[in-house]
């Protein structure tokens, strides 16, 4: 049996990741880093490949501890590590870049923590090229005006997050969905700035505790 220490240093998974990043590693190499050590008759890379061969496609993501323990060389500790790793990944990815924000209702649902507030919150959703959320950011709190909501603050986050488009939203504590003149002027100003920066503003949604309305874009 060849030992991992006999492998050239730069071909070992950990050293390879440190030099080139995780994108350059295969699935077995990534799993080997997680497991750290192999079994008595298998080095960690061979054990990792054996595990992946057991589960076709990506079924390992849903494997339980009992299923993993049936593999020779994989004890309860390593089985727990694998299950914990994938469970953590699923939790971290939940609601992240998973919902496509296309409708005002989608925005209203994502504003659950804000829509009933007694203060106005101006929020920007930064989206990638597939209209999936990268990040949500509160730009200002208080009655909207041009000093509170400036293109610099809105598009700074878009550039930082490499966003392809954005959705604007704010709540009306009064419950009245009718846009104010300030709402209309700010929207026009931001749409104009977005065209210069080639960052599309998909919509501007006004929300209340119970409902929502998309501002008309006559620009």
C-alpha cells in the first residue's frame, strides 16, 4: 500500500489546496482533507475514492451514519464528520441564492422582518446574472429623501458584490401603498445611475405589513 507521505508534497490534497485553492482539487481530494487519515490498508485518498464509489452521483450528500459505517475503513467518528459537513453545508446554503426574486410578492416575503416596522427602511437586493439573491442590505432608516438614499450608497454594494441587477424596496409604516413624490424621484434617479453603471434596476417595491405594490417605471 502506498502511503500519502510517499506522494510528492505538492500533489498531496492539503498542500495542493493551499497553493491552488479548492477549485483545483477533485472530489476525492476534498474528502481526503476532511477525513485527514486513512485506514490500516488504505491511504486517505484511496479511502475517499472508495467512499465516493459507493455512492453514485451526489448521493453521499444524503447518506446517513449507518450507511457510511458499512464501508470498510470508515468508523463512526469519520462517518459523523462526513454527515456533519454536509448537514452544515445544507444549512448554510438554505435560503442563500436559492430563491429567484422576480415578483413583488417574493420581495414582500423577504421583507418579513421590516415590513411592519414603525420606521421606513430602504432596502436593496443585490442579484446575480440569474436573478438570484447575493445579499440584502438596508441602505437607510427614516423618511426617504435624496440625502438618505444616494446612488453612491446603493451602487457601492452592487459593485462590491459584483451584482448584475438590483431590486429596490422600502416599507410604508402608514399602511398606505401610494408612492410619495420622493419615492418617484429617488427611483428615477437610481434607474438613471444604474444605466450609467450598466446595473439594471428590476423594480422598486413598496411593502406594508399585509401587502405590497410595485412602483410604475415610466422612465
